[in-house]
């Protein structure tokens, strides 16, 4: 756990789940991260659907160490990896995809003007003057 909050609550009227929820809420206020891990003494182990509860004999009874553990966060695939996976051919039998023909160049009345202006802009770049600051 990279960042955490040690919470003490010995109130016998509250369940360990309610105590951990209060600790997680306080952790979220202070760190702007959601708590996904709670370490407790093995005698106070409980189940929680929102937080992974881990028994730790080093934690004293009535203490709750809540925090954000990067190891518990699922790894998201990058957009490039997802796109490459979607564009790759399936592993099954090969199916040929239709081949697109290349797009024809513009042949309208302004096509020569656009191509000429691109050439002029590319060649009109001047190097910086020497001797100036």
C-alpha cells in the first residue's frame, strides 16, 4: 500500500464493516483517492464487497489501516494496444478483407493551385540571422 490511513475505533456497537467504511470515507476526504484495501487484525476479519480486507497480525485490534494499493488496481490496456488487438486478424481461419483502392488525387480546377502553394510555403522558410541576440 503506497498511501494509507490508520484508523482506531473501539466502539463495540459498530460492526467492523461500518468502522472500515468510516475510515475509507475519511481516507477519501484526505487523499482524494478511493480506498481499495483495508488491513485488520486477524481476529477482526470481515467481508466487504468494495474493499479488499487483508489480515495482518502486525495491526492491533480495533485499528484499521485503509488505503489505496496499486497492486489491487486492474491494469488498463493502452489505447494503442486495444486498437492493435481490434485491428489484428482473428486467430481462426483467415478471411480476406476487401481491398480499398487508393484515393485518386484531386483533379479539380484548383488542384494545381493547392499543390503549387504547398511547394512555395515549404521553400519560403528562411534560416535565422546570424549575429543577433
